């Protein structure tokens, strides 16, 4: 039998990145603002904005930094209430706390998407919303935007896991006022660390650019969609000159040199990731004890992992399933049972009073997460699926596990 694949290795970084890095090493030009124009970070911003169909992009040190800057650029008052889903990574509520705002959590359903009833009920008194497309699962953005637009509430999309995902054919991250993406290792584009925000709002991006660390007149090196400082953008920069704090969250040229050669690979990675996910989902759904939630109709996903719910298993059986899979070589993370998991809202004790979200808690106690790198072959995918089904058979008995 083929050995289980190493699902923690990413794709090799393209050779063009090594050439660009060598050039930077020779010049020592790692700071984004040293060159008068066409620094790697500036080129990345132009290319990423074009890729997403946005007017502006700002590359920063992480997606968390992008979320923080987005909140600050909205000009929210201290202690503003920001609504987020109860299923997200701890960095999301952390960015809200960092921005001197207060996270408000809403319920998430068994399909990992926002419970729209609870979302609507908690909008009262909220001054901004962050929609986390957690693990690339898109909530009902039509309803989200209708509810928020009717109340004049700005929406930030946390699209850390959703580069390449579309909603009605529109890129996720471009539906709200601003979208934030991640280049951390386990993402479609991997720089180890890094993030970027996109927006069509000149005033918002001008504020974010200055606060990211564009001191003095370095903002002049940030261009509009056609590579120029349009009057709208230049006026916004001039309006905020010397009026905002500098948080120094810039991206270095070195990170941009790693990212840029991967952009042409994105379409292939998205295509292969979806095919791989759907193949494994089809195999896992043959078990009556495993359910892989279907996407919403307008959503076309870009997954590099798979999430599934365990059906009819108690906690002891759930733990036994994860242990049986790990013995065979596939690590299964059960979000609610993994000790100190940063995606389990009850571990966000830095919030003080952590709210009770019974529906989200119940989902997390049976929701499983397995990495599926887009580079895996069909044979390797079969090994992963075989191990998961065999682990289920061990726990429930072959007849129950395969539904025969």
C-alpha cells in the first residue's frame, strides 16, 4: 500500500522567485520605499489589484495586519462593536481588540457558514462587520450585504482562506468595503507570512497606506489602477498627511519576490484544489457517519483542505476516530476537541466575557479538518480517503461505516 502523503509540505516556490531573491541579495534593497518606483512590493500590489479587479491594493506583514488597518482606516471610535462569526481564527477577534474595538460573536451553522438569523439579530448597535470565510466556506453574501447596506454598516471580508473563490462569479474579497488576504504558509500563495488588502475606496486605502508605515511622502509611491496618482487618491493622501499614527506593518521586498511568481500559478492551484476536494468529498460521503457540507449555489470554492462533520458519534467515538486516522498516517483536527485550538471561541479568553454560542459549539465538537494540498495525486487522495474510511470502520464497525 502507498504510504500516506505528507500534507504539510507546500508546492515548491517557483524558480523565478529564487532569481528575484538573488537580485535582492546582491542589491541589498529589501525596503519597499528605497527604489523610486517599481519596487517588488509595489509591483505586487498592482498585479494583485488587477487579479482581483480592484482599484487599490496594499501589501502588509500579515492578514491580521490587513484586518487591523482596515478597521483603523474606517475611522471607528474606541469601543465600536464589530460583528464576527463565532467560527474563525483567534487572529480575527485579536485584530479587533488591537484596533480598540469590541468583538461581537454570532452563531455559525453546521455548514460552517454564518447563521443568518442570529447575524441579523445581533446587528443592532454594531458599527462594522468582519465576515470570515473560514476555511474558504462562503456565507450568504447576498443577504449579508443587503442587511449591512440597509443599515450603513461597512463590511470587511476576511478572505485569508478564499483567494480564488467566487460568489456569483465575483471574486471573494471584492464584495465588501475592503477584503483581506493571507500569504501565510498554508494558503494558496505561500510566503511564510504576509497579507494584502484590496478596496475601491481611495480615502480608505490612503488612510491604511499611511498607517501601514508610509511616512513623510512615501505615499507618493502608491499608485492607482492605471499606475498613476489620480486626483482622488492624491487628495486623500494629502488630506491625511501627518494626521495618522504609523504602525509600521509594511511588507518587505523579499516577501513580494516570493509571492509574485506564484500569481500565475493561482488558476491551476484553484482548479486542482477544487477537483481534489470534490473527489475526496465524494468518497467520504459514502459513509453514513461522515457529511461534507455542500457549497452554496452561487459559490465556487478554492479549497486546499477538507472539512467534514461526524454524524452519530459521541465524544469518545470522535476521539477514537481521530486517533485511528492518525495511527494510519492522516492527522484529523477536530476543532472543538483539539486542546487550546485557536479556532474554538471558548479559548479566546482575552475577550473577557466569552459568549455562549451553543450551536457553534455543537458544530465544532464534531467538525473535522484535514489538509489536502493541491499537489496531491489521485492515488494520494485515495490513500487519504481510504485511511479516513478505515478509521471510521474501526470505530463503528465495517457494516455501520460503509452503510451496508
